[in-house]
């Protein structure tokens, strides 16, 4: 009887082993790339390219999900990625503000920073611009005009990097804006409406009216190819040398093999002909920066923004 029971037990174990689910190889279901801004700007366009290439490479649906709102926090798109399982099926396409500013805003889901970079792929051609009828042509002229006139600034959110850099530049040049206001979109219509006098936005959003606006400065250390005569903020104030970049991020507990598959596609996308064409058309810098390099970039940018905060008395 003992022999019979042993045989039966072994048979049962064999059936159980046969029926046990085998760990699926990533990816085996739809993947979402979360962009915490409205559709249409460069991070959205490039992330859609990555999603298309991801779907083609691995044979699963991949889509971009736009989750705008809260330019200065609470970043609902980033919170969604933070709360999702760390399995690579929810990937964040984040600007510098998410890992650099987010942890300091008192948002529980983002503090401490729950994300790790896969790599950066974009430096925006971010600019400070005014309407074509503005009575000044450059930052020096704006500074002089603001001494006796109220100038209103439109931005994507007060704590965000371009806004802090713009306010820091004003402080360095001896003036301040009379008021400022956040917008979900900063484009030709924003200036045409007269709601604000100056905006900081991506060049992509004002390309349709570029001949009718005045680009006063670009944010970062490298001049934009489409506005080569416009100085950078770093040229005007070297201590404000911060660029607005965008990269792919996942929850820090995401497995290494999953990360590698996402990186492989994104790196190829950025080297593609259509990515190079987009760079030429918009003045954006498009590349692939490794995770280690991004981590070092975040550390340096955090230090620079801390200095800007001190300058502004934040």
C-alpha cells in the first residue's frame, strides 16, 4: 500500500508541475507610456515613435497615455506610474521636473523619488518669447521696460525648471515680473490673446507663428539651430545653466531584463531617420543618454536648481 501511495503522490506532483504557470516573457500584454502633458509637443511625438517601434519589435500593443494637469504638481501622470506595478507595463516619459522637483513638493507618491531612469532622449528647444509688437527685442530691453511697466509671465508651472530659470534670469538682470500665471498650453494663441506679455515654452509650440514673435533667449547652454542669433540663458547668466530634458523612467523595482528591452527599442528610435528629421525641423536635440549619465545629470541639475532657489529666496 505504501508503494501505491508513493506512486500516486509522484503522479500528482507531476501533474501539478505540468499545470503550474510558466513565467511569461516580457512583454506579453499591452504596454503604456505615460506622458504627463497634453499631446502635441516634442516629448509626446517622440514617445509615440518609441511606442510604435516597441509594438513592432515585440508584437504587443503599445500606446501613449496623456495625463496632463498640475504643472507645478501634483503631476497625476507621474503618480500613476509610481502607483503601477513595477513590471514594465507602465513607463513614464518625464521631463526634468518629475525626478528633480517632484520629490520636494510634498507629494507622498513622489517623495522619496520612486523612479529610476532608463535614459534621456530629448533636450527641448525651450525659449523665452514675447509678442511681435513688444517694445523690446531682447532680455536687456525687457529688463529696461520692466522697470517702469508691468510685465506678465505665462509658464507651465511655478516650480518647474524653465519658470525658475526665467525668474532667476530676471533677478540676475535686476527686474521682476509684475505677475505670472500657469497654462496647460503656451503657444501662438497665448501671446495673441494678450493674456500675458512673455511666455516660456518650447519652440515647437510657437513654430507656426515664429515670424510674428520675438525670441528673447533660449533655456540651456547650447543655442537652438532654428534661432542661432538668440543667446542662451547660460550665456547671459552662467550660473543658470540648466537644460529642459525628457527621458524614460520606471519604478525602481522594475527588473533589469525588462529595462533592457525597453532601452533597446528607445535607443534605436532615437537613432532613426524620422527622429533626425524631427530634430532638424524643430531645433530639438535628440539622442540617447544612458541611465548612469542621467543619474549624474539629475544630481547636477538638483544642485543648480537649489542655487536658483536661494537666489529667488525660495
